[in-house]
């Protein structure tokens, strides 16, 4: 489906998915600027939210949102949530499911691999500035979700190529691994909801993706 055939509601749904889910991959729950996001999930009416969640069946959205809520206390950010985020995304121990695309698609399984450099070059060609600090590779799942939302809002003509060449090529592979290794229901549910949302988006837009060989 070309950008000319995507309606405003669909663009709005893509923006919603990226802006809602992306920050949870990027921000330590102990930080004040993300606490409101966790509180919003904790206080959702799961039945109502699942009916409105885009690109995902109501039953699957309900299951994933309920799983995320199991791991949240609406009154405080728990130590378990903080430590699980740090185990998954910060370290210092080896990450069980690293959040960068090139770790899975590069033969050497490294960050800043070939697919990262391809994404960087593509962004330069499209006049798109990177998000996040220079120390974070551009193909971090959280950054890529936020970039997806930005592109849908500001450069919609680039959305199809971004999704088919840079994000959807590895997102499901990674998110399945993340769900499997998560030891906290919030992050398991987050991985499953993100995966379902992106796959539903792919179906809704009729996108064909050529998947690379995965080395991890």
C-alpha cells in the first residue's frame, strides 16, 4: 500500500503505537519522566483499551495488556520492575535479548553492524535526524518505534521503505526472544503487544518484507 492510500486514521494508529510503546524500551522505570507512562498502563481499563488498540485482535490485546498490568503497582514503581529493565536493557551482565537489530542480522552479532550502518545511511539520504544520544545505535527497538511514529507524522512517503527495509525485517524475531526471556510480566506483555502491533500493521498495510538470515 503506497502512502497515498493510507488514511489519516491509520497514520494516527501507527503514531500511537510508536509513541506509546517506544519509551518503555528506552527508559529506566526509576526515572521520573517515564513514571506517568507506567501509571497510565496500570490504571487502564483493559477491556476498553483492548477494544481500541490498533492492528491487534481484541482478545490478543486484552491478554497482552492484562499481562503488562500484572507487573505494575499503580501506587509505586517496584524494585522488581526496575531490576528487570536493567537486566534486559542495561547490564552490566550479558543481555539475554539485546535490543539492537544488527545483533541478530550481522554475522558477527555486534552492535553498530551492517544493518545499523544501512539504517544510518538511509536516514541521511532522507534528511532524517537520529534520535537519542550518539552512544545508542540507531537500530535500538525503542528508538525505531519512536522513529516510526515520527516518520508517519512528518515524512509519510518514507514509511513503507522504513518498515519493510529496516524495522519489520528483525522486529518479530527479536520480540519473540524478548518475550521468552522476560522474567517480569510487564516486559513479557510489552514484547508480545509490540510484536502483535507491528505484525498487524504489516498485514493492514499489505507490506511484503524480505527477511534476512538471523545469526542469533
